[in-house]
């Protein structure tokens, strides 16, 4: 029988790396898990695998770059699984890899996923986050940082739009951390400064374990102090 009183973590931008590890870590700690991404078939398979592991999990296909769709998914997850105690934002999108030639629509698409969707999810979940003393946990990236070497890397990778979007997200995390701390809602990010094994970024030389990142998120959720920490 489904436990409707269970607290829920919404894992946005679900995939086989960090977000799967987060789903398993928090699910193992007693949270119901809402898995969110666009591919319904992969989500259903992932939810079934988590269920087999003894975790309450449901799939919620959604375009995380559509703020209204994001608001609807938060409502659906709450209705199906219980109060939203955590939003984990792991989603990102490429676009406008070269800011001198990329379209504004491409750049807007990257911002929609990294920033606008995240803010929409936070706003929609906020009543629950307040009542549950919950959290917004964000997977950050080093491309967000202001540093000539990082900027040169983003240019050489054709990831300028992503860098802009992650920088905006990084700023939003700091602002929301300050804004919501007094209301009992924790906001924080783990900035991943390296490649994670088994992901699309792993060219065979990755050094980070997804489980290590998930454990860092759990530590942040427990301590509820720092707005941003790095892992490499």
C-alpha cells in the first residue's frame, strides 16, 4: 500500500549518474522519489528499478524548460506521493554554444532549463518546503565561475550558452539561500568540478563516483549551512 504521508523528493533531470545516486540515497533514507525527465520509457524503467530496491518511486515525464509544465508536475508529484520536502535540480540544456552565432532562442532554452524551470519548481513547492522545513538542492557546474581559464574552456568546448545558464543558476542559488533561510527552507548546491563515472561526460578518465556526490548532497541537507560547496 502506498504511504501517502511519506515525504517526497522530486529529482529533476533524472539520468544514470548523479541524479540516480541521489534518488537511491534519499530513497534509502525514507523519501518517496519522483523521477522527472522527458523520456517516459526510461523514467518508467528507472522507477521500476528503484521500486525493486524497496524505494517508493514514480515517473513524471516533463519538459523542465517549460515553467508551467514544471508547476504541474510539482502538483502531480505532491498528489501522488506526498508533501514535497526536497526539490533536486539536476537538469541542464545545451544551446547557443557560440554566443556570436547561436540564436537567442537557443540561449533562452538553456536558461529555461537551468534557471526558469528551477525557479518555477521552487515557487510551486514552496508551501510544502516551508511546512516540511525542506530544501532545494542543485547540481552546479564549474562553468558557472568567473575565471579566464574556465571561460576559455567554455569557448573551446562550444558551451558558452551552458556556461551563461549555469552562472545564472549559481547566482539564483545564493539569492534563494539568503531569501529562504529565515523561513526554514535550505537552498544549496554541490558544484561538480570533474567528470562523473558512467555519465555522458566520462571519456574513460572520470574520477568522481556519483555516490560521492549524492552523499555530499545528503550532508548538505543535514547540515543546512553552506550555500555552495565544490566536489572534485
